């Protein structure tokens, strides 16, 4: 059922009655949860992916995004009920669907330079199946202006914008909390090409999101919301890191100061740490920087510089800690704990572990690594030797806030290591306990 021209109430009713067909392009960490949630609220959902393996798994009712709580049950239930199926045929899916959602990767290099090939590929397929009254929604994170750059491609099928609607509704979530977030942790942000499309898209997201929808005046404004959320985090983490370095210079414990300062409602000092990784926070500032023609986003650039310098600072702390324990870094056994960019997620993009291992090796240290989500091969790819015990270690360097590291048994570790030094790059350990056991314990913001 085509939705343009209907009010949000009618859209919600038709959605729940199973009369709306939605094609979700990209069945990855974000796309599969979204497809399953749409289906669970009554829509007839076709998931599209270039990976035959993913498509086959979904059609068997299996979830391949194992780290997403609740997703396996949701996929099984909705495939079983006939509301969710998958295909590799994006043109066929577009012909069946009334709404097409693009949630494929928006690939960038480390400076946010985009490779939008997957998005363009999907847009070309949609163009071949686009019908009057259809709505195309981008959910993938995009530099402002990108969704509208798809208009000429979508019009290649012969229709003009206005015959079909276009909208942007950014994913405001992350791996591990996707279902919770999609269904109502935060309101959905929506911008559309015209009022009628906006009304219909509001109806779609109000059906699945208990927190409702914030409608924006344009597609570009909706794109900017998601990008600015990431920039806010990056700049504020940089501020926390800068103040943490200042605290180190002045013999203060940054966490103690931040905690007290944050009891005032206008102060939200973030957590300082070993660096900012992932596909989102360190990259979105580059969207802003790269698109600035007349303005000069100095603060955003400086924040990037500060956060990118933190892995080097962790190496400096390692040298300092070892020196306090009477050892040089050269020839010492360093155990890096954590290869992924954040706890609980196996993602390596811009992980601080990469530069930390590289620099420690340049200084002549013997670098070992362990990560509960990784393999020996992952460590070797990073240039470190896999090590699952603490024997003969001279310094533990914690780079990732995995749950397992918060529960390290320091009393047992103290008996196994050769030198008692801990560099806590994620503030996960109890400083007092470490010091009582005789460790030299340093963390970002407390030396
Ligand atoms: N992962 C996150 O935490 C997160 C959070 C918010 C936003 N996002 C955004 O969501 C988008 C998708 O990210 P993700 O994490 O789900 O990616 P992902 O890598 O987990 O999954 C992407 C899926 O798209 C498929 N795909 C690639 N090219 C395709 C094509 N041309 N046609 C059809 N399918 C194709 C892949 O096979 C894969 O299954 C990105 O724009 C990302 O920035 C991700």
C-alpha cells in the first residue's frame, strides 16, 4: 500500500495490519535489527543484502549479529510468522516494496573521506523498481547533503522526485543496544522532501518507536543531527582528555575532580581515556571539517588532534610507570589488554590499540596482547604476540573497557608478573587496590 497522501494515523493502522511492504537494504548490525523490529510491528519486510550467506541465514530464521541481545528471538519469530524474508535481488525487492530503507555501510577513510559505492549501488537498484507513491529513506549516517545527492540516480528509472518521496531518518544507536534504541530509547529524527512524505514517514516511525518522532524542516537538517551528536561526543571527550592531562601536571586525580564538578547540572565532563575509535565518533567530525568552505571549524579539528594524540600519551605513561618501577621500556614485556575500540564489540576501526602497539614496538618493547573477543590471528595482525597469562609481564596496558578487564583478579596477577606496573587507559580498575598490592598504577588523568 502506497503511503504518500495518508495521515500518520492511517499509516500506523495499515502498518499494523500488515498492509505495508518495506525493503531494508543492508542486513548488518543495524539493518537486521531494524528489519526485525519493522516485521515485529506488523510490516511485511524484505531484507536485501549482497551477502548470500546473510540472506540464507535470515531465511532460515537465524541471526548472524550475535552480539545484539534479543535479535535471535526476533528474527526467528518474524521469519516463522512470514513477516520477514531476505533476498539478494534488490531490484525485485524494490518492485515489491512501498518503502525502501537504505542502511548499507557508508565507508570512509580515517579522515572521513567517503566511499559511497554501497549507497549508490542500492539507489540504482531501487531506481529500477521505484513506483509512484513509494518512499525512499536513508538511515545510514551521511554527511549533510548526501541523501539529496541520490535524487538524480533515483530518477534514472523515469520518475521524478514528487512522484516518489525521499527522507532521512538516522540510526541513533549502536551495536549491543540496537533493538532497545530503535523501539524507543530516543525519539526518531526525520526530515523529508515534502510535507506528505514527512507525514507518512512520521507514521512509520511512530509505529515502532515509543518515544515518537522529531520532524526536521529538511533532509539535510536531519542528517546534521546525527553528525552533530558524534561531533559533540568527540569534542567533549577531547575536553576531558585535555583537563586530564592538566590534572596529571598538577598532581590531581581528574576523575575525582570531574565527578564532583558533574554534580552541578550544567557540567557534563566526559571520561578521559586512551583514545577514540570506531566508525562513528572519530569520523563524523571530518564530515563537518571536509564540508566547511567559508567557516573554519577550529574546535572540531583541535578535538580530533587531542583525541588522536591519546594513544601516544598512553605510551608515555607506560614509559613513566616502568621507570618508576626501575625498568626501561626497551626489552620489557608489555601486555596490551584489548584490541577492539570499545568494550563488548569486535570492531577495530581506529582502535587506539593499533598506534599503541606500533609505538611500543618502535621503542623496543616486546608487545603481547589479549582480548576476550579476538583471536591469536587478530593480535598478530596488530603486530603483537597473543598472550593469555600474566607470566613475566612488566606492564599491563588496558586499552579497552571489556567487562572481563573490570573483573581482573589483581591479587593473583601480582604473583605472576615480573614487574608490577599497570597503565589503565580506560579507568576500569580500582586504583587503591592496585596500589595496595604494590603496583605502580597510572591512568589518564592520575599519575
Ligand atoms: N554499527 C553501529 O553501531 C552504527 C550505529 C549508528 C549508525 N550506523 C550506520 O549504519 C550504517 C550501516 O552500518 P552497520 O554497522 O549495520 O554495517 P554492517 O557492516 O554491520 O552491515 C552492512 C550490511 O550491508 C551489506 N551490504 C553492503 N553493501 C551492500 C549493497 N550494495 N547492497 C545490499 N547490502 C549491502 C553487507 O553485506 C552487510 O550485511 C552505516 O552508515 C553506519 O554508519 C552504524
